[in-house]
C-alpha cells in the first residue's frame, strides 16, 4: 500500500507520483483544480512521498513520517493558509522565507504547502518568487489553488503545474472500504464529503467528526424559534471549542517532541516560536472549519430536501439523514424557501474569511433559518 492508492491510476495525481518516484523532484509545484479535486490530499501525499522513512519517493502511508504528515504534524512540512481574506506579505517574508532558508529538521525535504495560494497578495507572491527562484536543494513548495489567473505569471512559470480532476464518489467509497470502513459508513462519508477525500476519511474514521455530524443532523428540526436557534448555535460553538481542545492536546505532545529533539541548544527559541505561531493559526483554522461544517451540513440538508421533493433520491448528499429529509420533503416549506436557506448558509460559510467572529455569524444564520418551520413531528433519534 502507498499514499497514492486513493488516486485514479490514470489521473494527474498518478503522474505526480511517477515523477516523484523517479527522483529529482521539481522544487516548486502548482496544483490546480476545482473544489473536490483532492488538491490538499494530493499535496499531503506528495509531502509523504518526499519525506517517507520507509519508501522514499513513494510514501508508504504507515511509517512515523507518513503518519505525522497526514495528520499535519510533521515538523518539516509547513502548511500556510489564509488568515482572513489574504495570505499577507509578512507571512511570506517573516515565516516562509526564513524557514525555507534553514535545512530540514529531520526529514529529507522541507515542504511548504501553500493552500489557497491565489490569496497571497501581489507583494506576498513577489516575496515568495524570490525564494522560489533561488531554491535550497532540500526545499519543496507546493502551491494549491482554484484560481490560476490570480497567480502571477512569473511565479507560475517557476512551478511544475498540474491540473487535478475531481475524485469520483465510487472511488472514494471503495477506498474507504479498503482502508477498513464499514460499507454503510463508507457510503455515507463518500456522499457527504463532496468529493474531498481528506474530509471523507475524517467522516469515516475520526470518532469526534462522526459525533459532530450527529449534532449537525439534529439542527434542522431544532430551529423552531429564535431562542431554540440561539441554543443550537451555542451547541455548535461548543463543538468547535471541544475540537480545539482536542487539537491543543496533540499540539502539546508536538511541543514536547520538539523539545526532546532540539535539546536546549542555540537557535531553539526560533524553532519554538515558529511552532507556537503555527499552532495558533491551526487552532483558529480548526475552529472555522468546525463551524463551517455545521453550515455546510445545513446547506446541503436543505438542498437535499428540495432534491428529494423533485424525486432525485440518488442525488442526496446526506444519506444518513434520509428519514428527516423525507419528513421535510412532505412538509410545508416551499422549494424557494429551502433554496434561500441553503444560500444563506453558504453565504455565511463564505463570510468566515473576512469575519472576525464566525460564531456570531452562526447565531445570526440559525436565527434566520427559523423562518423555515420544521415539520411538526420531528423524527426521534
Ligand atoms: Zn512512509
């Protein structure tokens, strides 16, 4: 088994796998593709292939290096993502570039995964360009983006560009089963993940993600009045806090590991500070992700109800909420109101990038959703 098993053997990701396996990897990559094309999953697989202890160039998926990379906890694999609407120039200048000039800490390559790379503003892209133009031999940049035209041509031309195609639902389901998921869990996760393999794995194997999903499933029938909506919003926020706490525990272990590895020698303060910064960003992002999960669930739920009413049973995203969807499909809410509710949730989710307080956005959204009156006899359980 390798980290590439999940990808189409004939797809673009397999092409990357071949290039990495034959050595002499490009030092800068640009992964393009629509949402659900598995860009982040590909970037992680690439990092694992580069830094695997057991099967270098391929990525075994099981060794300590691969496991930590997949959990985004490897000290040599850095994830950069927008904070707010942008990746500002100081993130590149103060964090990425100095770090890229240092040798890897323990692995063969130091890898930078820059998510939503198009959100680097022009100064940030230019700052990165300087480093990409004069690369360290053991540093690899992987830029991930949906918007090719927002990336400067000068930067693009330095990268090996790969266009990824979305992963088919059946393939994700098959993959999850092969990785040990129960058939029903694999089917539910493959639908609910909206083509995102990483998310599918979380739905299928991460107990806390599965538990959260049960909470999201209870939301539609609970939004009966503003007071109940505020209650529900508080519970959503509590789920986010719990996820943050869980991640903090993992982070503390990482700090201890780094401490043991570094000792108390010179320059360790910089490494510690960099790690602390990365951890804070990770927590902020995780909070947003969990709150976003709730909104995405609601959006797809209302869309499912409208689809069910139109007779499109096979097109449902949330097949684990089928009974509730059926109940709503027979109830009063108009198709227009359902689609408006779906839009409202998606808009709130999109607003997170520029919103200082996503928890407030959730409150406002859930209160608004009470205009859709839930069916009078909610499904028990
Ligand atoms: Zn490995």
